């Protein structure tokens, strides 16, 4: 009898169970193979948060849905609400809930229609992943199989996160986080019990969110869920009653739009993704409001656009990104931070640092500031005047164009371009010949983004491209209180904070720039018109610098950069020339200089001359005995430099004249204008008639008598003030000047 029972169970129960299990395994294997690798591949919105997790803004997904990306976790309140409302046995079932299914079948039979599905949260995730197919018996079977597979390969928390991210929340709002912001203007983790209960009932009946109808039904379902939470002691009776008193959701709210240009910028590289930026939302709003205020004032001069970029100087993280003013500005949607514009003088400190680093100059070395022409390019200082000679650090702090062009010619344009590219300048697309010497004056376009990051890489270079001392001296020059004529109102920007700052103005007054640097922050400002239209009076100091210092007023004091003493040494320097001192320099200062300064040319301005004992006349062995000669050290500039230098330096002493009868073999005559090989434009008056061109020379002999010749023909003579008006015809010409002692100088030029 016992044997018969065993055989009965084996043939009538075990075998069918094994076969059923095998068939179920095969079916589930087929289901798993057929399921997509990713449950949800629908487009998501571009979402950007600030450093504290606050929403800065979002752009709707490509399919027109407000669907944020998958969330990392589900807020406790919403988790409790959704499990209580949709699937109380969620933590224990394996994808399908037999009890819920049995109840649903019973109710459907009683009502004679498909009224209740008995779906678990996992089945609802499966249904959403399959595109919300129509509710039929067959679709329910497929959803159940999918649910079992999902439970097999995903944790309960992953399933909850998928549900919260993809649940329909009414209209074109999808997912918990998008709904929290659209309906309540807050992050999902900040919602109340009533708000979470509202969002928990919406996926089951998304149309209830319609403000014009269904209000009573929505409140009824919300309050019912709150009572359920109270019954299971998730919330207290007091919490339940207070939650019921909260108003229902109203019209969908606009999402924050505190950094619209940054959001668009992120969207170009991370479209459809969620980005957690380092932007400080509070600072972003303050800087945007300040930029808008400046833009309003600037419109009096028809200057429409503004851009501000603030970087963390330690990490290069963007902490404020103002792509443009947003208060009614023309072309306000243009992101100027990424627009290529002429940077004016903003590259000058970088060249200065590079030349110090390469041992080409000392920080105080004199640089010629006299008329210059390079292959037809004739730079001018902002003031349209010349200093004759100026110390290198002052050339940078005074932003003098001509000395910096001379410095670039010495350093080499191609070399400087390579250094700029290494520092992060991405807009140098042409050859050295294309830019030439104009590169240092804004001849190559740059973006505000690049410029701020170039200065970030500059201060963090650590000797890789430029020496630490070269960088430090450049920052010192940028922080100097002396500013050029262009920056005549710099005093209004003085503050307790020490800032290395540089302004720039592009040709034609199209762009006004200012960049400021401290060890903690880098701030870049651009002002102008997005159309490229120039405006009279638009300068970096007049329009960009005020905004720069307003922004720095919002930032904590950054302190100052540490002096890199390991890359410096005490060095004897000629006080007058700024060069490494020689034995004949009259006044020598021992200064802390870069180590590379030892490789620069020693002072060649200080010379020993022979004079009479009263220093009135220069003499030599051709006219005076050695016993009667007096040897003295004299600071001597070349004639052209002296011509301009002594106008600004009353203490400058020209060389004493040669005494009559002494041979003078020195080079006493130099042309100021035109330079040899220059091309000059013949001036015309308002009537179109050609006017004369004034040419001039410098002579270091007081009272010299000069005779002028144009193309071999005598045209006049001068004493003391050596200028001559000429009227050359278009074409090539040669002008020659001869003094009464027979010394001569000639230059050739082309007149157009």
C-alpha cells in the first residue's frame, strides 16, 4: 500500500511539478533574453543643481516631457506613502502578489469588467517600461513575467527608485523629482506628508491633478492615504489632521531659471543629463542682479550686453556664470562667455611673466617706448604719446602698447602662441604670420571662458611653462596702484582686498574687459554689444572694472600669493636702467630678483665718458690731454628714447656737448618718424586735398645744426627742434639728414 502511494505521487504530482518548473524556467529565460538591457531609455530633461543640491534650472526632454533623470534614493515619506497606497506587501512578495491578484479577480467578476488589476509596484514598473500598454488579461500576464524577472535581478530599493523616477504625475510631468518642482517648487526631499501623499495617488489617476476639475476626488484620495498612514502608525493622529488641512496642489509652477546660460552651456555637452555643479546659487543671483543693474546703466551709451564668470581659483570650478544680462537686453540669449572676441591687453602680463621666466628681461629692465613700425604695423599707446623708455613692470601695469610689442618681437610670436595654447587658449587657429606683433594687443580672438581658465592655469603653472617667480612678479605688476591714462579713474576701485587685475579694450571700442585674480577667486568681466558694434568711450576701465570690483565685494578676502623665495635671490640692479648692475653703474640697489635675471644682459646704459673737470664739455684724446680729462659715469639713452624720456623726467641729464675741435664718432642722430622701411599714409584735409607730412629726428647734441634732403634734393635745415614738413608723392622715397660735422642718417619709406 505504501509503495502504491509513493508511485502515485511520483507519477501524478512530482513529475508534473518538475515539468511545470522546467517550463516556467524556460519561459523566464525567454523573457529575460527578450527584455531590454535597460528598462527605461526615454529622453530625460537637462537638469542642473548648485553646489548645495538646489535646482538652478532645467530644459524639457526631447519628447516634451518634464522627466528628470533617475534619482539616487527615494525620500522616506514618499516611500512610505507609495508602499502604503499601492503595494503594502512590497517588501515580501517576489514581483506578483497572489492575495492582491485574488482580490482583484473577485472584484472584476463582481463588477463584470476589468476594474482592478492587483498590480504590485514591480508590475507597474514593468508596465511603464513597456510603454503603458492597454490593460488586458494578456498584458497582465506579460507584466507579471517581467515583474518576476525584475525582482530576480534588481533590489527592492532599485525598483522603488525606478518607480519614483518614471511614474506619470499628470500632464507632461513624469517622476517624483520633476513633480515636486513643478507642483510645489521644492526638492522632493523637502515635501510634507500631505504633498508626498498627493504625489503618491497621482500615478494611479494622473488626471486628478487638473486644477479645473477633480479637486474633491484628489483631496478624498489624499486624505484617505493619510488615514491609512495613521492607522499603521507611520504618522501620528496630530500629523494626520494637520496634513489634511494643507491646500491641494495648484497650477504647475515654472522651474527655477537662475543660470540660463550655464544651463545651455551644460546642455551642449551633457544634454539630457543631471549635472551637480559647483555654482553657488546665492552668489549666482547676486552677480546676475548686479550685472543687470550695470546693463541698465550702460544702455545710456547703447551698450547692451554683459558677461561675468567667477571661478574657484583652487579648483577651476565655476561658482557663478552670467552669460549675459537678462533684463530686457538685446541678444540676451547669446552666451557671451563662449563668444570669441578681441581680448585687448589681457595677454600682456602673460608675456611679461614668460620673458622673466626665460631670462630675457628683469622685472625692472628698461624697454623702449618710441615710435615703431613692423611690416606696416604701427602700434600706439592709448594716450597717443611715448615715454621714451619705461621699466618692464611699469609697461605692464601702465598697459603700454608699444613696449609690449617690442617685448613680443624679442620673445617671438610663435613661442608665445605655444605658451598660450599650453595655458589653455583654444582659439589660435592661424599661423604666426597671421597674428604677428598684433597678438599682444588683441589681434587674436579669445573667449571669456578661455581667458579665465588661462589665468587659472597660469597661477597653478608651478614652473612647468613659466617660473614661479615670473608668475609672482606678473601678479605684483597687475596689483600695482599705477594705472594708465586709459584707467584714469582706477582710484575708485581701491579696497582693503588686494587683487591682481587687468583691463583691456579692443580696437574700435568693441569690447571692454576686466580680469581679477586672488588666491581664492578668478573673476572675468566682458562688456559690449553682442553684435560687435563699437561705442565711443567703451573701455575696460570705464565699464568692465566697476562690475569686476562689485563682484569681488561679494567674495571673501582671498589674501595674497606666497612669494616664491626659492626661485629668487638678492641681486645688484642698476637703479636707473633696471638691468643687472655693472661696476660702472652709479647707483645700485640690491633687490630680490628671479634667479633667471642673472642670464639677462647687464646694464649697457651706464657709460664712462671723458669730460672737462667742470662737466661742461665732453672731450677725448683728439683735443685734450689725458691728465686734464675727468672720467665720470653717465646714464645715456639712445637719441630717440632720450627725445621722449627727458620730457617726462626732469632729472634726466643729456650728454654734455663735444667741445669744439674734438672728434665725435658717436651715433648722434636717429629718426623718430618715419622708421626705415615703414609705409606711411599721406594725410588729407576735410576737402580731400593732400597735406604735408611731418618727419622728425632726435639728436643728442645740444644746438646741433641739421640739413635735410628728400631723394637727394635739399629741402631745409633745423636747429634744436628737428622736424620737417615734406610733401612726397605716392611711392618709394629716401630722406637724409646731415649735421654740421658731416654725420648723416637716412631712412627709406613708402608713401600711400
